[in-house]
């Protein structure tokens, strides 16, 4: 009997490995960990044992096409690929498929399959897929990606969302390299998008989108990762490589250098062969000017003294003649600490390009093959501590770290009453929660919902095959449902609908199991909504009953229509025309079920209940923020606040850099251009309130208004919850604040929208 059980376990494990799905990476304790990072696998069991890799190609796939991709990888690395006619003796197998796809790292003892569409020849995608099989994760799946890019999940085809999930954090290593837009492992802007107008991924610095998915060749860091992991032939040789170099994979006592450095230790800057004149310049406190003629593969270094930063201005001399700007004809400026990654592209333009370094040097790279334009540069150095522009750059980066790292779920508050269970016996006693999934439920679908929660909290979810050791069990049923809070007697069951795949509803039920009650079941719901009991299906009326009033705590958070815990208007209705409830303020129905991700307050409740003990945070957060779940002495802020204590209002980019206005007894008027994620603050004196009138200037031309394009006005005592939506119309919007602040939030992507605001302050009694 014992040997029979052991045999069954081995067969099951082999079948699970043979599935070889994208997300099924098994760790040492047979657990799938829901976390992230790019870079390259660090565990040798997922890497190939030899740099000599054999491969097999099906007859339906062009062999020369595969060979050309493998030559790109073997160039400047020690990896060698050999075609093998026998499939059994091969390591890689190129098979026909619908898209370019494979699994990360080696899968033994089975043949590693790489899917190649026979009718779609894309050399860049094939190179990227082979590197993925060799252990390099996608660049946009680094754990720090939120500091550089935004993932637009709503624009991605559902079947390809797995390529944007952060899965392999504990299995990858970056070797200290920054995020690289040059990498061949980076997806293009519209890759796997629903249509050609909606990007799946955008860069926070839009200029760097120039390099995304632009080349099929390996970047310097791509080759570096492969060589460091597969090609270290002389590990016993102590070698100190400078300027981001690394030990040569084949030659002893030599370093592999960036294209603009050379020498045994990469200390020397290269001399240009095509571009005439000197190419190394040293800064002074006074301004220095130089004329430079550009060419192909020309490099220029601007160096300052220690503890100095450089200010640089570049102006094209004949920009109207040389307007071409693409991946083969452009100028690149690298000014950050890591000069091995992509810099900023500079194209011929009338406007000068201005930049200030974060380090004591700037690299200018010229890639003009056909034309040879000229530029004039001006540069000087300044003290880092006393430079205001440098401090502004640091502040802007801090804004990006605190504001733009959201997965479309940053909306918070500190007043009112929505609720989470307050008794500890109904909450999980650990921040690491194990779960199991029945065979009838899609594991990748469950992982996608769990990832939304784990990415914003201290909670970690571990997949457990043994049901006796799991806390949560995902099982297939007709509707999404679960019990509120922990049930100690048996395994906590979460029902997953077999008829409808809805990540938002599954996330909602997971939060319900963690202790968050439904938003429409708050004690004070009758002030905000009216329940239509006659329109609710009899079997689901229990979901609208107030059962847990004495067991829940709101932490002072107000009723939030944008919460993921709020039911949709027609959910569980007897028919599709009769609503189960309606908001007393009809305008607020605009926000109900508007996003499939948790709101800022949903995440806040979880962090306050589960994550307060993980960090020693005694910090007092301002403006409805709360202590960060993982970083000590930092606060988690609303999208329009930033700073260590959320004390600063966010700055806009583009037209509306002035976005903080102070009211007075006199009437003031302002014209504002609307843009995506632009915020405006109107502040009055203490014990005063604000009267505001808003009118669209060009409403008749731009009447679009939906959950992705709208204007929101928050004027209540709790600025963290939803305000009032205002759509283009000839009618003005008139409001009076409950306290001394009003926030106007714009989510219009088209900058042609313009509004006029008129505001003044009055006494509270008026």
C-alpha cells in the first residue's frame, strides 16, 4: 500500500511537470509563490548544464529562420547551438503554434518546447522566446517595473494577461542592473493589445518608448546575463571590471566592455573613427560650448569633478534638413547612474534638449548612418546640494514612486464607515496564506486575482497541493461566493463561477474571505442607497442582509461607491431591467463596478488589519494616508499626494504645472487644460468652505464621457472616496465643500478638453 501511494505521487508530479504551462513553476517545497522580477534565473536546476545546446525543428517550420535567431544569441556569447535530427536527443524542440511561447528555464526530464507560428516570421519575438527558455525573464516583469512602466491590463487580451504577471521574484537575479528599455526581452507598446489604438504597456517617461521592442539584437545587459550564468570559464581569476563591464566569457584576464569603453578592465573611453575631433570633455563652473558633427557609432563623454552634477543643453544646427529619427538614425543621451541601460533619445528639433545628470558624467551616443547632422552642446557643473533644478528632478522621481506604481487601485479615505471584521478569531493569524485549487478551476485565473492583492499588501499566497495544509480552497460552482472571514472548523471554501470568468468578482470574494464585508452591507447604507428587495432573487437575498454590524470595524472610512466590494446595480436581479438597489445621488452610480481592481480603501483596510505588525511604523500619515505595509517610516498615499507623510500635493506634467490654488473672499477664475491623471487642489483658510463653479469651454466638440474618460470633483469631508463625475455639457457644475479642500481629478487622455473654474471661500454657516 505504501509503495502504491508513492507511485501515484510520482506519476502526478510528472504529469504536472509535463503540462509545462506558463505559470506552473514548482519550487523546492512544491509551492507556487505569487510574486515577481526580470532578470535571470538563479537556481541551477532551471538552467541548462552546458553551453552547447542541441535543438530539433519540425518540418513545418523554416529551419533557416530558426538558425538566424540562434546566431544572434550565439554571437558574443559562449553559447553554441547544434541542429539535431533526432528529437529524443535534443534539448529544445521548435514546434508549430499560434504564438511565440515557451516556459521560463529548463524543464527536465522532458523536451523543452518552443512554439513558433509557421506563417508569422518575427525574428525579434523568436530571439526573445529562446532567451526566455534559457532563463531570462521578460524585462517588464521586473519587481521594480512600476517605477518605469504602466501596465494597462484593460487593454490586454485576456488570454495573454499571463505574460504581464509578476511571478518569478524568488527565482531571478538582476546582477545590480537597472531597468533597460533596450532589452530584447521588453515587449513592444501595443503587443498583445486588444486593438492598435490601446497600448498594453507605456513608459512613465514617454521618451523611452522609442526603444521598446525596436530591435531583434541582444542588448549589452542581455548578453551580460547569459555570459555570467552560462559562460564563466575562468572563475578562479580575480578580475575587477569597471564601468559596468564583466569577465570575458572566453578570454582570460579580459573584461567584456560597453561599446564606448575598452581596455583590459574597461577603464578607457574609446576614440571615434568616423566623427572627427576630440570626444572627451571636462566641465567647469562656467559654461562651455562645443560643435560636434555626428555619424554612426560615435561616442562622446562629458566628465565633471567629484560631488558635482552636470547641466547639458543640446541644439541641432540643421534640424530642418535632417528630420529623420528612428532606431537606426538617432541621438541618445545617457545621464543616469547606470549608463549600461537605455538613455533618452534626442531627435532633430527646433527646441533644445536640456538634462541634468544624477552622476558626474554624461554619455552622448550618435547612431546616424545615412545622414550626418551637427549639434552644439553647452555644459557646466554645479554643486549637487545647492541646485534647485536637481532637487526638482529628485522630487519628480519620488512622485513617480509614490503615485504611478498603482495597478489602477489607488483611491483612499479616513471618514465614514465601511467595514472589516475586528475580532481576531475571524481573521487569519498569518500574512502567508496557503491555498489549493480543484482541477475544474483554472489555476492561472486564481493566481491573477491573488496577484492583485499581494502586489499592494504584505500578504503572500502559496499554492499547496495538500488540501489538509491549505487555508483556502477554490472550487467550481455556478456563482462566486464565500463566507465572511476565517472558518476554523474546516477548509475555507471560495466558490468560482464556471460560467463567467470575472477577475473582479473573484478578487472581491477573496477579500470577503479575508474579512472585508460587502460595501452595500454597511450600517449606514440607507444614507446612500435604497435596496429593492422585490427585485432580488430569493436565493441571494442573504447577500443584502445586515448580519455583521457588531463584528465589523470601518477605521473611520466613508461609504465608497468605487469599492470593489460594492455589488453592481443589476447583480442578482430577477431580470436585467430591475435593479437590486439604486443610489440616492444618481450621479454616484457612475462609479459602481467601474474597475475590476480594489480601491485604495479596500487595500487600506487589509493593510491596517494584517500588515501593521510587519513594520515598526509609528509615523502619523496626513491626507488620508496610512503606514506603508512593507516600508518603515513611510506612508501609502492617495494618487494626488506624495511625500514621506503624504504632506505634498502631486505636480502635473505638461500644461498644468500650476495646480494648487488658494481661495479668498474675492471671486477668482482659472482656465485649465485637462489631461490624463491631472489633479488640482483648491485650498481655503481653516474654518472656511469653498464654493466652486465649473464649466466646459468646448463641450460640443468633445462629448466623450465614460469610466476611462471623465472629470471627478471631490468636495466632501472625506476626499479619499468617490466624488461627483462631471461630463462635457453646457450646464455648469456648482458645489460647496464640506471642509477646506476641493480636489478636481481629470482622467481625460485628450489634452484638448478645457474647463473654466470660478471659486471663492465663505464661512461654514453660509
